């Protein structure tokens, strides 16, 4: 996963799992991720939720993915099914971030520098290996720390299980 490119949607601070997929659902038991996606952002309060789509990048403030760990997997799976490219935030609930990476979904703490570079609706291109971020509309760039190699390997493989199996096969 050398780079990501997509339209940016800004979510703000404290965007919890219950706003990604409502807590009244428990898709973890059935692994019906298509059904989880049907309820994506249903109770988020976002007026643009129905326009968030494949390849888009979410930019959040602090504490993205907060809430009970029981709901992290269904939130990540719903985001993946929608085709969202990544979530970048100022900070994450640590268990949410680890769950996302384990599932092969990019979730990285780049929020504050990216918020200075792009606004809602802008197109962002970011190379996770080098850390170079570029607003494709304005041409502005920011040099960010690269994502750790081991994390990139997990993301490239499609998740922790696939990454581990590939390492064992070597």
C-alpha cells in the first residue's frame, strides 16, 4: 500500500464507534458485515454521511473510535465494506486502531498536520511509506513521519492473519 488518494471528509473530535455503527446492533456475532455497512453512519449526525464512499479518506480529531471494544470490529468492517480508504485522526482509541490495522484497514494518527493541509472535500494523496502528504488541488504538501514498516506489511498483506501466514511461509 504505497499511497492512498481520496476525497477528505472531516469528522471532528470524539467520534465514537456508536456513531460509525449504532451500538444497538451486534454484527460481531453473525459476521454479517454487509448488514453492518447498511447502518454505517446511521446515527452519526453527519449531514454528508450518505455521500461518503469508496476511496474516501476520513479525517478526525481526538479520540476516534472511542467506546466499548466490543463494537470496534463491526465499525472497522463497515468502513472497509464501504470502501473507505483510511482514517487519519489526531488520536485514536488504541484498541480501535489496533483492530483496524489487524483487519488491514489504515488508521493512523496524522490528524493535526493533515487538517492544516486539507479541508472537507479536498483530495489528499498520502504515501504511507515516506509520509509525504499532498493536497492535489492546491499542491500543498506536508512531510509526516512514515508509517512503521511492520504496520505497512500488515496493511499490504490485508491484515495481521494474512501477514503472519505470509511470514510463516517464507
